[in-house]
């Protein structure tokens, strides 16, 4: 019996939630949330990004990301720096860099464990199928 596209979509969401739960538990030991680590990661990968750009990258509204950024500034994870014109940019502090990379190790460990059931060829095929779904065939 074949599963419906809706069933498959639900399975993808369940896998994502399993990853989130595992990462949340491990990141808590570093005293950082998954949302905070994701913001650090995107800020590190996109150092010239505006607050709006970072909100889009982290699947948040501008207002929600602004609130998050304020809390992260208060914790000493990021700092505001002047940008072009009236723009304000953000950058990681030394603590932010440390937690960004410690969190990356957590993410790598969680993903490696989760996908360890696949051979390298199966993982490559799965990745290709996901990219088709995300990017489309055209």
C-alpha cells in the first residue's frame, strides 16, 4: 500500500521534529536555544545581512527576530554595528562564535546519527530528491 504525499510530508515533519528535539536537548547543555544557535549560524554565514534578511533566513517575522536579537545582545552573543547609511548590522561576539561552532558540532552529530541508517549512495540519492522538492525540476 503506497503512502499519500500528505503522509510523506508528515513523515518529513516528524524527522525535522526529531532533529529539533535532539538538538534542543544538547544545546541546552550549552545554555543556548535552537533558535539562538540558528540565528548565530545564519549571522556567521551572512555577515552583511540585514535584520530583515536574517528574519527570513530563520523563518521568523522581522519583529520576532528583532526581539531575539535584543535578547542575544543582552546575553553577549551578538552586537550591533553600524552599516551603510542608517542601517544597523549585527555580528557575533567571541562568545557567539564559540557557541555557533559548539552548536555546529551538535548539529553534525544529530544529523550523522539520524542518517547513519543510509549508505553513502542512499544519502546522496535522498539529498538529490530533497533538492528537487525544494528547488523544483526546472
